C-alpha cells in the first residue's frame, strides 16, 4: 500500500468531533487568564511610575492584543480540528492546529480510564475522558469536550476492549 492509499484510508474513517460547547469552555478559560493578565498590567502601570512611559504602555497593549487575537484564532482552529475514532485494535486521537498531534492508543496498552470534569465544563454539560496507558504518565491522553453520555459510552467500549485483551494474555 502506498502513502496516498494510506492517507485515503485514514481520511475515510468515521471521525467523531468534540461537542460544540467545548469551544465556549476553552474560550472562557482563556478569558479568565487574559483578564488576570490585563488586571496585572493595569496594576503595574498604576503603581510603578517607571512603566508609565507611552512607548511601554503602547508596546504592552499591542503585544497583549496580538497574543489575545492569536490565542482566540488558534483555539478555534484547534478545537475544530480535534477528533477521535475507534478502530479494531486502537483509538486514534488528533488535536491541535498550530502544534498538531496524532495519538494512536492500542487497546492492549490502556491501563485504566477516568472521567474528569471542572466547574465550567460541568456548567456546559461536558467532561474529559482520561486514558492512562502502560507507556507511562508522559504518554497518557485526555479527550476533552465530551458529553457525560458520550464519555460513559466510550469508557464502556474501551473497557470491553481492555477486558478482551486481558483475557487473551
């Protein structure tokens, strides 16, 4: 099989995308961070006279606006590009736009599964499925932006594969 046939086969998989509310949740978290940074900059300019130079304030504001715009743009692109699919022997998880990552998680490497949530995600009815593998902590994968039902179904499906793989060995 040549590379173009493999790419065609890869693209023809039935991919699942993250829930649309996940973009809102992610932007809210970024909003909290950028609001904190903005307040810090304002306090810096108010209480430290040396920073009140016009050039410093314009430069800081310009950098802040550039980073804010970049973050919003890359977050939207990243969330839209994030997806997962189950195959016969593994789970594929893709995420990111600027820094694009593809994970292949063989079922026989999965150790356990955990559903996580935080207050903002819960408000939008979303959770994150943590997949812990035998590869170690650095290789663990987390799929965010799932509804509780989808996460439970995915966890159940993956658990069945884990049990099946364990029974074979």
